[in-house]
């Protein structure tokens, strides 16, 4: 989406980068701009007065030129029609003496003080900061109450109230983490309402988000809250942080990884209880890496649904590394085991599509969560600003088309279908035609859930691939097999058949939360050398997360980061 270039500087450079952005992007309001506002809004001169009104009459009387550094900045102020006149006339116009009599500064200052409480929308406990530390680049010039009412329809209003000055200072002083920034912005917010939208609008404007992008982001999130019927902050805070992380391309940021790891640890709790505790008992029960130790380790791996061949291969590699590195005790073997488990998932990175749209073919047996996985992937793409099309090539199940259409509506993706009993290959062909003509970025093609033993249905997948490739050379760029982690060893049979018949090159492992068979991930990755790209850790949209081999190994073995 290209969101929030300014905040990336904050997060990448810390407070120093924030200060650079402030110096480059937050100029003071030129005095010529304030004079122009006085001419156009004489009924409210106090709001159009410059920040240092006392010196204004002296400058007007002396006839000094306006500072050269302020002249180009005046062009950036939105909605001020007199800026060009102020720039063309280097001298301050004589009429300014009439607009700014000597008694005006005191009167205007008093009006400012009385008007300030009216601008208070939300209390904020952070201390007020200096004006020079606040983001001012995109702040609109203050106007009359009528002007404020006329701009109320704007998605991102930005008033310079004392509370917002304090809020901006608190943002700059906060730890450069997404969660820390949200903590500042959402302080005192308990539910959906005017306070929430005011704070989010302020954040986006302070980060110099383009107005249209900010409007789309807020409108999309507001519509989602209405659809989900969420009201309290605790129900949607994680979703808000997730959306911002996607928009900012910050899923690898430390705070987001910590949040994912906590979720992963919780999801693998039963698997860890079955595998990790057995491993701990094995290590504590042996003092040396003898034959009995290695035999018990093989049995432990097999019982964790890793499969016989992958288990034997892993034990063999551990023996070799222990001998090479001089490890002779079970305790010393644990770091090596973590590294080997992580290495199992180091499959080659997939190649991104070079000829948009990217076409993704979704396959899997019935009941693995394929339809909801498509919705979650489409949702991620939508949050990244991509135009998404979902094609319903599952024409065998009565409710499949209606279910997928409803998901497409919820996530904001377009939808194409032909109805019950239609030729799936024809649906895919028409969807590709629509995607090419409509300028879509991503196309998801759903296919009927089928048993890997049904050869006729597996042949149908081959036909769909042929049709799509004929319409769009190189497509499908990704063929994703969705596997239910709770199926254990059946996942190996499914992977083998789908890889042989439909060219699977990527795996998504669903229902990993709460299963004792999470070890199947090791078996699939080890035996077929296919990358696991996402894992499902729950029902919410944000619960489909990118797979991280290092985090998975830590969570599976119950080890913390050293």
C-alpha cells in the first residue's frame, strides 16, 4: 500500500530519525500565511494570528522583508489562497498595520486561551511538549467555526490542540515499537467511538500519511468493525496492530515476532507436552550419548508424528554433529537439536511472479480449512494494498460457492463463479480473463476438496493448471497445499499425492493451535523438502501467520531465546 513513509524513518532510526523528520517536515507557519488568513477571515482573527503576534506589528512598521527561508514553505500550507501574493511581494504589505493594531496581539492571545478548551476532545496525561517538537508539516491552517464545520467530512482532521501537542510529544518519546505507539495512541480508549477515530486520525496525519490512503485505511477498518460487530477495544486491538504491521511492512519487527512467538508457544503447548517433556525426561535419564540414548530418541521422534524415515535421518545427523563438535552429554546436545530442527525447514525460497497477476491455486482434502485459509490470504493481500480476485472453482459442494462469496465480501475481494455443477476449468479460465482485463494483482483459485485417492478429481486439477497456464504463461505461480495438523501421519500421504499430481510447491499448516501432533510439520518438511509458508494458530484473520523456522524450533523444544 505504500503506507506511512515517515513512520518507517521513526522505527528504523529511532529518536534521531524522528528529530530529522521533524526538522525537515515540520516548518513553522509563515507569518505571511497568517496575514492572508486575517484578510479572508476577519471575523475570527485570533485563529489566524501567527505564533509570535507581539513581533508582528514591529515587523510591519519597519518594513523588513519576510525571512527567505519561510517563503518556499508557504507553498505547502493547504487551503491558503494568499500565499503567492505574500511570496511575490517581498515586503510586508502596509495594510498589515490596519489588520494587526498594537492592541490586537493581546486580544487575540486572550481569544486563543478561551478557545483552547473548546478544542479539547480527549484528555491526555502526557506532559505538554515544545512546539518545535511537533509534526506540523501537514497541519491545516486554523479557520473559523464555519470553516471547521465545512471540513468535518475529511477523514483525517488535524487540530493543534494542547492535548494533541502532548500526544505528538509522547509518540516521539515512546520506544520505537508498533505496540508502544499504539499504547500511546489508545491510552484512555476503551471502545469504538469518536475518541478512537480521533486518535487514529491524529496518528495518520502526524505521520504525514497521504489523505486518501488514510481515509481508505480508516474506512476499511471501520467497515470491518461493523461487520464483525466488535465494540470493545480488547476485541479488536490485535487486529488493529496486525493491520498496521501489514501496511507498514513490519511483520518482522521485533515486537510483532514476540507476539507471534507467544501465540506459537500457546498453540504448540500440547505438542510440546508430548514431545518436549519426553525429551527432557530422556536427557535427565542419561549421562552419556550411548546407544540406549539414541534408540530412545528415535522412538521419541516417531511418537511425535515425525515419521520413521525423518526421525532416523535426524538422529543420524545429530550423531555426526555431536562427534564432530565433541559433544558427549545429552545437555550439550540440545543446542544442536534446535539447529537441526530449524534446518529442516530451510527449503528454497519461492520465486515471486514477474508477470502480474500472481495466480495461486489452492488444493487440499475436505475439512482442512482451505476456504477460510483463502479468505485469510486474500485479507493479507488486501491489507497490503493489492487488488484481489477469488475464483470459486469448487463446483461440486452445494454450499461452497456461497461460502466463498461471503468470505470474499468480508475481506473486500472481488469474486467470480459460475454456479453449482459448472466446469471448474471453465471457471478458472474466465477468472483469468477477468483478472487480466481488470488489472488485478492476485488471483486465488479455490478447488474442490478431494480425497487424494480419487484419481478423476486429481486429474481435474491437472486440467485447471493447463487452462490457467494457457491463458497466463507461467501461471499458476504458486500451488498451495493446505494440511490439517491434527491429521498426523495422513498428512504425509496427502502431500505425496498432491505433489505428484498437481505440482504443489508450498504448504500451509492449519489447526496447529491445541494439537498434540505438531511434529507432523517436521515430517512433511523433511520428507518432501517443501516450504511451510504459513501456519494457522486460530480462527481470527490475524491468526494465519508467516512460518518462522527459528521460532517454531524454539516453541517446539520449549527453549527461550538466549
